[in-house]
């Protein structure tokens, strides 16, 4: 299992190390740094060195490198490292070098709780938060006055129960349960505007603040839509198999109840189209003309539209005019950003102008691609609908709310 | 964005006071090259030491935080060890935790000092708070000091029987740690593992299986009994435990069940002979799986819906390696879902998918489009997806794939483009219908401006033509025509090579090409020149009439080339053109125009099936350290009866449910509805599955029948190990009334101690029954009273209560020691004597007889104890106060003192009519024990248990060996134990307060005596040894 963990910043310094099974010299990270130098954006997740195996992840500008000595499922380690970062984000609302350095004591205590002898011990955020309280100003002041510490001296109740994700004795004055149905459209659209591939990746994120031990049941109008689902451990799988309802005792606070996948059976509606034209010839000025318009949005406004065009290497600069939003072109990364915002159906956003091309460049084979971002509120593009939410086990009446959002996921247009 | 910023700000603020100026900041920004480094460093440690020594918790905490900062940064903080280790006793939980962290990091380097902390952990192991117990065990087992192995072993054994499942989980975690420290403990650890595997709590099971796979994966026999339980509990185990269990069960399945695809393989080879109708009938009756095999697959299936990628992968590999081929696609969808996850996950999953798709195209064909490549993917992912796309290519979908591949060629990622062209080649190779169109497409690519594209296309064309039986004439002619326009050297060279190989097919063109190239020879690139020479020789061999002169001309040009490689090659090849009669020349055809083997165009993932899917070894495509290859299915699977659960376990389960109605309901709900109904509702309800279910039900009903309790038969069951016997005993006790049962239940809860201890050696015991109770929330209430009993050091003897017997002392000192002389006592003198008899008030008190003598001429009245100044933990039972002591008279009194196993003197004040006087009684360590005896066998086993730090030895030269035992008796209140060895004497005693065993062994070797003292309390052992040394001298 995991022998040691090193956390490395973007400039290649090891700024935190923790050892479990034995002390491994930090020089082992050199193998990782070498791979990172060779290809900063594409470091292999597993690196075999003569005596160790380095399994690493990169998130938020820091790399977590786990050192293993023996055969171990790589996904086991990768998944755990991501869980570590998730926990840090949960605690400190961010996971960057400065945040980790600032809270190194809590970080160290967390790592100590999460892993025992290289094997995960407590990774459930609810349990960890009871063991080690997240830092905030009020508590720090209180601790200095009363002499208490952030570390709990008793075992969290959840750890022993059959529902480790929920702590006991939760109490709220306003009992609320909010569900966000978020759908992301993944698509590849080819030059001619034909959809090569499209699918919907959906999530149901919850914010549940209910007292006691509520037992919730969530049902859908059209559960047959789902191709594939994955659940938070709290969901009773058999109820789902048999009745297609989500029955669960929720964790306290924010969590992801389920994620689902809709692809094969239903035709995925593409809510936006991009008309584009880029003509370049060697030794000349090129012309770029892009228009964005809504398509199949069921009458909802398309908002937060952003377009990123990854230009071919030969394009030096762009001189464009847009009728809506701002644009900028980064000549180093060759990316043209165009921030449109809300699409006005009466006057479609358009950007056009000239691009300057490097002399002598090979312009015959270029295929820039466009990444599109957008958001549509109050719409689930798959037409998924929550039917009802019932609560058992508690007497009070909770306030319930469901929100639908459609977003662009990995939405790519080939030019 | 704004909210994050404010969040950081607040963090900043909150932790500001943890960062003293000059504290952490320089740690991070320190420059090792600067001159003041060592100096300032040294000084800073000094102030840290000061802070650690202070009385204030806040200062200590501050210091510890800074030290942890140094540890985190990887800087050496080992010189602070002595200062830090002292604080292990700190009451402040956070300080304690940080000290633990520090200790684990540096204990290995400072073994001697680390031992100082051991007793603290031993004490913490008896704490009523389960978190502290577990924490102590975690740290104790993490200290990698081989001396404490026996202590850790003892702690693990006791923790494995703890009331709290959390502590038991920690015990499971500690097992691999101890195993890595001392491999010799394996047999004992295995018994603990066996016990933990039988645990019913989901919290424990995952860790127990982890310990099993790390310590004794070869002991498949341990799994038989728990197999069905593991399968049913699988859904409820935490995600990390699920991964470990599924991986372990995959191995188990490979050794215990028949190959589910055995019949399929036959079917596959015969398939062409069957028509479709018979095929269907064959499918209708698949070979029946072992019900347990089916149970495993069925209970793992819901885990495919887990949010944890590692769990999904573990189940996918289970299905891949152990399920019938027809069920393989079940896991495909879940694996494809993982492609939405982080790139690292994608990379590993794609790797596995590529491997599966090599062997089995059908599985992932429906998800073909999920493997289409985006420009934003990292190169690694792109290449993996490309490989999968190529693997999945069939006649029906190849057009879609090719269209995709075409768009990829214009990517700016060169490595990716090259791989794409190779992928086209592979598609063309595997699907004959498209070979021609692929070739044409590739030929078009030859005119690409990009050198890499051209070179790769030529190479691929070359390979394709080699593998093709068809006539390549057309293409060669086309390529020859392109020769004028292509400038890329590699491509030109490749064309020339092809032309040379197939010159017989194009007899008119080849000499003409050579003629053209002869003209431009001097301007060509080196590799082209070499190929021109090759072509020339080959043409000369096949067609000497037309090309002889041309060939000679080319060779002459080459002879004076600037590049020596070319001159060399020319010299070499010339031998074949000039000297026709030479021996070499006669073999020219065989040398140059031999049929060359076609390069193999296949996925880089072929051949990986020998490695377990999803393993580290599979990913790096070589065997990693500690990798055990998956065994192949046995030809004749072992009988499945071994997995039939022994009724004793079921019975206990039934009992615990009966004992508490409400609890039983809860239990049923939790594990029937959560777990075992999972398979039933999964509605597979195939004929094979119903078999196992019904057997489960049988087991439950059986348990209901045998609802008697084993409580009354405790003794019996302890001695019985076989299930059958216990079964019979339980049926005997069936008649017992239920009213009695509840009483016994109470008994069971109240005094589990002797049982626990006794059962240590026996894996199957009604200890499990006790463990079952811990789901009840009353556990914490019960713990305080039990905590003391359950701990190892307090009283290890009860577990041997019967074999170890207290005996009367062998020697009683008669000489009194003066406590108060008559001058200080103003006429009252007191002497005391250890009677070595148990005190009536408490067995842990030392019995001291006092003699009061009045040497004055007046009566002394009211002699009594005044102030008592006692060390912590000691207690005293006063003597009867004496109302009158006449002159020259003596009276006796008896005093009982519990010294708490320490030789700290008891300071007393004696009041009398003559005034008060202070006295103190200091016992010898030898008086603080009671003599016991035991058989030699037990003596030896106990002794072997008390090795390491608990053993003290010394060699003493002795004048005479006659009165050896008498001397021992004089020094310590012990008794002789039988010894069969000559010259060896054994003595045993028990400390009064803690009842720790004290074993003394003396071996006489010519004038020398080797004395060995074994005692759980290290201090007692070493003090006793010193005293014995004194006596012998």
C-alpha cells in the first residue's frame, strides 16, 4: 500500500512529506520531476523506478506523489489521492500550495487519520470533521480562550454505525433539502456541423440540512432515461433496482447523491450551434468569421456562453471585431477566448476580422477546434424530471427545492 | 472566485497565531547554503526544548506544531526526540496526537529513547475511551523497534478481542505492521487474522482481509468458512475494504471454482459447424456455476455502481477473470463511465479497456463513440483511445473509425498523428475489405508536407505491402510517380526499397527510376543514396543486361562520395556486381531477394492478459514486486462443502439476536434487508442462483432451531473445538428455559474476562458472541468496568488461573528491621518484619508485622498512625491503635500496605503520648510478590512470551552452589517450579498489585550462575535482578 506521500508544487519543490510504512528519501521524487519536465501536462500516473512505484495525481497546481513498494491496484491509490485533495478542499475551500502550508498542522493530522500503515482508515468527510474540526476564526478564538483544541477526544459516532456518512444529533431550525440536477452535454461536432458523438453526463448534487435521521425517497417522472448510474453509498441499491426510486438516509450538508449517463438510447439535443469560417493562405492575411446561435433550447435563454478557439501554430495575431462580448488572443498558447454571455436571439453574436499568419508557414493542414461553454438554467436537456420527494422517520415538514441546470461539458467543435 | 479568496483570508487569519515570528516561515524559506544556518538552527531547537519543558499546554502545543512543520518539510528534527517523547503523557489531546506523529516518524532512529514511551501506550491501551485505545495501538504498532515485538503481539491479541469494532479494526491494521517487523510472528498472527475474519462487523472485515492478503494470502483455507459471509457483507463494507475483498475473492475463485468458460471454449471452436438454431439451444443451457461462484458474482455486481473508480475496476476485473464470457459486458458500461473522471483514472481505465478489447472486441463495441478523441485530451489518453478504436474495428464499424482517423491526421500533435497512421495501417491489415482504400488514402498522405506524416505513411505502406499477398504493382507505380514530388528523405528511401523488393513486378519502371536517381545522386540525402545502391544491386541481379552500366556508374559515384558510410557500402556491394564467378556473388539472390518476414501489426496490449487486469503490473506491463500471477482455474475444483458454515457460528448469531428483541430486529433489518436481499431482488433468479439462496435460508432456520445458548456450556465449548460436538452440546441445552437464558446473558456480559483470555488460543469460541454485542450503543457505558480486565498487562494471569497456583511462602524472614529507634521515639522503639503472608484486608497488600517496645520507664499510651504521606496509587491498612504499652513490654501490630508494585517508601507518622515521630518503610522488591507455582510447560510458554525488553539476564560467579535456592528465597518471595533440566532451577512469583508474573530461572555452569528474570513490568524485573545479584555476592 502507500508508503509515503510527497506533495510537490508547480516549480518542482517537495513542500510536504509524510511517511507511513517506512521513511523513503525524497530523492525518489526526482523520477517524477524528470517526467514532469519532459511533459508537464502529461505525466504518466504510474512511474516505475528501480525500487519504488510512484503513483501521482495533479490537481490545482500541486502534485501528490504516493510511493508504493509493492503491487497495489493503481486506481486504489489514485482514487485515494483524489479523496485527499477533496478533503483539503472541503476543509480549506481550496487546495493550493499556500493553503496547505498555512494549515500544515491540520493537513498532517488529517493525513494521519486518513491513512493507517498505508491503508485508508477514515475518508468520510463527516467523520473527519468530527475528529478534526475545520479551522475558522471563531473556533480559533474560542480555543485560545477556553484551551480546547480542534482535535476531538472521542470517536465520531458515525464511524461505528451502519451509516458512517451521517452524524447523530443534527439539528436545524429551518429544515431544508435542495437538489440540483446538473446535466453536462459532451459532444463532438465535425466541420460540417454534424454531431459525431453526444451524450449527457448528469449529477444530482444535494444540499440537505435536515434534523435527526430523515429517510428520504426521491422518485423521477422518467427514470427509464438513465443508461448508467452511480450512487453515493447512502443510496439503497436494491430499491433502485426494483422500483427505480432513490431511497436514502442523507449525509449532512453538501454531497453528490448520484451521477448518471445518458447516451445510447435517446438522441441528445444540442442546444447551441456555431457557424465558423477560417480561411488562411500562405503569405496572406487570413479571415475569421464565427457566429453563435441557439438551437433546441426549449425556449430557455442560453447564458454564460464562452468560446475558446485553439488556433493553429502559424497564426501570429488576430484583429477582430465582435458585436457582443469581449475577446482576447493569447499568442503564446494560441488560444482565442471570446466571452459572449447571454445569447440574444434577435441579434446573434458574431465575431469577424483578420488574422495575421507567419510567413512561410505550412497552412495546408490546420484544424483548429472550438471548445464551447454555456449554461441554461431551468432546463434539464434530457427532459429528466423529479417527481416527488418524501421524507420518513421525522415529524417536521422540510422545505424542498429542485433546480435544473444544463451546462456544456466537453463540448468540442472541429473546424 | 471571490468566495475562495475570502475563505483563504479567513484561514490566514485563523492560523496567524500558530505562526510565531521566526517560527515556521524561516522553515520554508531557509537557505541551507547560508552560513548562519547551523547556528540558528541549533539555537532554535534550544528554545523549542524549553517550550516543550514548560508547564503550559499552549506553549507545548506551539512547539509541537513547529516541530511537525519541520517533519512535514522533511527537515531533521531527531535531536528533539528526548524533549518530545516526555510529552507523550500530556493530557492535551492535540499535543498528544502531534507527539504520536513525531514518535512514529523518529522511533526507528532513536530506539532506546522510544522505549521510554512504551509504558504510556500500555496504559493507554486500557483507557475506557475507545479512540484512545485505538490510537495507542496504532502508534505502538507503528514504532518499528524490534524489541517491543512481544508487547505489540500481546496488544494486538487483546485488541482483536476488544469490545469496540474500531479498536478491532485498528488491530487488523496493526497485523501487517508487526509482520513486517518480525516475520516469525506469522503463526500467531494468523490465528488473530482468523478471528478477525470471522468478525461480523463491516468495519472490521475489510481491514481483516487486508491483513490476510498482506500476511498469509496462501492460506486459502481460512477463507472457506467466511466466504459466504464476505459475499453478503460486501455491499456494506467501506469502499477501500471492498476493493481488497473483491481482489482477494478473485484469487479465491480462481483456485476454488471450475472455469466458467470451459464449455464455451469448446463451443467456440465448434461454432462454425453449428447452424444458428443449435447455437441458441446451446446458450439456453449454460454450464451451471457453483452456487458460491454465482453468489460471488451476484453480490459484487451492485458495486459496479460505486462512485469509487477503484471499486468499479476491482469488480470489472472479477468479471473479466472469473465470470462466464457472456457476462463480461456487464462491467463494460461502468468502465466507460469512469472515462468521465480525472485523467489519471482515465489513463488506467483505458489501459485496462485496451487489454480487454484485444481479447474480446464485442464487449466495448457499443461504446465505440466514447473513445473518440478530443483535441483537449493529453497525448497519453489519445494514444490509448486510438489503440482501443483500432482494436474495436470490425467490418461494420470500420468506416466510422476511418472517418475519425482521417480527422486526426491533421492534428498538430506529431506523436499522435504518427500513431494515427499506424492505426490506419492496422485497420487495413485486419479488415481485408478496406485494405485498398486504406492504401490509397495512405498514398495520398505521401504528398503531405509534414515529414512525420509522410515517413509514417511510407513505413505503414511498406508494412502493408509486405503483409499483402495482392499485387502491389499499382501502388508502386503510383509511388514511383510521386518520387519526383516527394522531398522527404525517409519517404524517398522507403519507396526505393519497395521498388527494389518488387522490381520483378515492374520491370520497365525500376531501371528508369534508377537512371533518374543516378542523375541526381550527388544531391540526394545519405539514406536515399544507400537505398539507391541497394536498388542498383537488386536490379543488377534480376536484370543485368539493362542495368549493368547504370549500376557501375552509380557505384563509381558512390566510391567518391563524401560520406564514408556510403563509400563503405559501395565497396561491399560492388563485390556482387563485378565478380560473377565469386562464391559470394553466386549467393547474391539469396542474400538480397530473400522473402522477408512481414512485420506484425498488432496492438501493444496483446499479451497483457497474463497479468491481472487493473493491477499495477498490468499497467506497467511487467511484474511489479510482490505481484502474484493469477492462478488458472483448477481442472477439478475442490468440493464446495468446505464453505458450509459450521453451525456453531450460526448458533451464536441466533443467540445474540434472541437475547435482545429490539436489537435483533435492528440486526435483521440491517443485514437482511441491506445485504442478503440484494441478491434476491437483483432478480437474476436463474435456476443456479436459487440453489444458494435456499441453502442460506436453511442455515437461518437451523439457527432458529438451535436457539439455545452456549453460556451454560462455556466450559464444555472451550474444550471442544469440533463443530459437531458443540452442536450436540447445544441440542442438549435446548430444554433450558428462556428465563435462565437472559440471566446467563447478563453473566456473559459482566465477566467476559476469563473467557476472553481462554479463547485467545482458540479461534472458534463464544467470544464472537460478545463481539456481536458491540453494535449496541451501550458499549461505552460498559467499557469502563471492562476496560481494566481486558487489558493485557493488568492481569495476564487469569487466563492461566487454574494452572498457576498460589502457594505458601518457602521462606519467612525472622529478623526484624528497625523502624524507630528508642532515642528518636523517646523510649518507643518499633521494628518491622515482612511476614510474606497474604494480608487479610486485601491480597495486594504486603503484610508487615510491627513490634512495639517500650524502653522508657513510663507508660506509653495511644500509639497510632498519624499523617500518611503515600505515593500515588498506594494504600494502607492501619494497625490497631495501642491504648497502653507498659514499660519494658512489647506488643505486636499488623500493617498492610499496597505499594502498587513500586519500592517507593511509605512515609508514616507515628503518634503516641511521647509525641510524634516520622518513619518510613521501604520494601525490597522481593517482598512485593506472592509465590506461585506452575508446571514446567506453562513456565516455558510464559517465559517465551516475556522476551525482549521483559527479560533481564546476568552472569554471576559463585563460590558454592549449594544454597542457591535459599538465597533466592531470601531475596524474593517466590516458589520453586518443577524443572526437568539439570542445573536449572525455576522460581515463580506474582507481583502483588498487578499480578504480573515474575519468572526466575537460574542455570549453573561451573562456578557461574546465569540468572534470568522475566517480568512484564520491566522495572520489577531489573530491580529484582539487582537484588538477586546482591544476595549472591
